[in-house]
């Protein structure tokens, strides 16, 4: 089989050389063992880095024909850089593996991925066995997010990031998903096909900082929910309906107090509380609806998910 490894890189100048050294050694071993063909390759996608990432990639490419490089015209974000690499490389390989540039993903898993592919799996997920090497914030927020996603009716593989193998067949199916608000972890399970998990322990970053600061993580999480589930909108409808029922009871009560019992209600506090409560719910609901309107707006324009500047 011809194997391709696709790696999105955003300001990863410190790590790529080491990653490349390890990957090339691994690929060479696998070629010698007859596990993969010698046309197998590694493709680095430079996602508009502002450091020397692209020169490092070109240097690696100059030294070895196994290396390909793709430079996007600006920073499009991890998911878009990944889809750029997958779509550009899918016709040159029987299967593609996507991984991060920071050596957090155990590269020896590549062999396991290939074995599973040969057993007939079209999709193989790399799943983290323990997250003890992540910081507490990331670990807890991730768990909470998986639970919330599940509650919202979205099926994802727990503790799986974007370290996976996709066969040519799966990639062709993926190409049919044209959405701009990409959340691959949600789309890949929707492809169907025969799939399985392989397990590994995630290491610390080899070099550099995380490229997912808190703000990007929150936006990514929003995409992971609002791009797949309309349940938040439904919850708003249900909450609205119950509030409406509640207010009918309230109105009846006020009318009885005023005209039947003759007690004028002095309730300033209760008035204020209900104004804040209803106000809060309304603004929140508008926000949630806005998330969906915003997404339809972006999708309706059908802009490209990535633009390629250079290809080597
Ligand atoms: N990345 C990217 N574009 C971005 C942000 C990140 O291509 O806008 C890449 C990054 O270089 C890395 C991968 O996506 O190879 C995952 O990012 P990172 O390792 O920083 O995320 P974490 O592991 O901290 O979740
Ligand atoms: Mg990482």
C-alpha cells in the first residue's frame, strides 16, 4: 500500500526537523519490511506560519523526496489545514494518516494503523489511553465537552483527537462534506465504513507552545456542537414553552389577587427577579440562535476552506 502522512503545522519551526527525522526512519523501516510501498510520503501543511516553519519544510523536502510541502496563503486554522492536506494528497495514496506536528502523538502507532487498514478497516482512530500528561484545565474541559456533546446527541470517539487513518474510500466520502465550519471529529464517524480504535499514551509537546489557546478551544468547541446538533435550538423552544405556561399561571394569580381577593400586589422584588430571569433567557436564546444564523451565513457564501500558495 501507498501511505501518506499529513501534518498541519502552525509556527512549529522547532519541532519539525526532529519529527521528520523520526518519521523518515519509521517509513524507511516499513518500506524495507515490505509493509508499505516506497512511494509513501509525508506531507507538511504550513498553515500560514509567521516563523521559519516553511523554510524548515523546504529544507526537509530538498533532502528527501519522501517529503512534500503545502503552504497555505494565510492561517486557516487546524481543521482547514488538515482538510487541505487530506484533499490534496488523497489521490496519491491508498490511505492517509493525520497527526500533529508536535510529537505528542506516538508515531509508532503508524504501524498499528497500517495493520488495521490491511485487515480491512477504512477508518482507524488513535485513542488516548490516559491524559495524565495534559494540564488539568485541558483534561477537565475535554471530559466536560465530551459529556456535553453526547448530551447534545453528537457521536464522537472519546479521547480521540485528529490522529487517525482514513482510506481512499473514506477520503472520497469526506470530500463530499463541503461545510466551512469544519469539525472533523464529528464528521468522520458520520462517514460510516468499518472502523476501529488503536490506543496510545499522549506525550508532552516536544517543542513550542500549544496552538490552541483558550479562546481557540472555546470556538472549536462551539463548532463541535453547533455544526452538528440542532438540539440547543430545541431546548430553547421547550424552555420558552414552559416559561409561557408559567406566565399564564402568574397572570391568573395576579388577576385573582387584584380583582377577587382585592390585595394589590406590592411585589417589587418578584417583578425585578422575573425581568432579569426572562431577560437573561431571552438574550441567551438569541445568542444561541445567532450561532446557527452565523453558521448558515458562512456556509451560504460557500467560500473556500483553504487557499494554497505553494506546493513542493
Ligand atoms: N495547527 C494549525 N493551525 C492552527 C493551529 C494549530 O495547523 O491554527 C496545528 C499545530 O501546528 C499542530 C496541530 O494543529 O500540529 C495541533 O495543535 P496543538 O498541538 O497546538 O494543539 P493541542 O495538542 O495543544 O491541542
Ligand atoms: Mg499538540
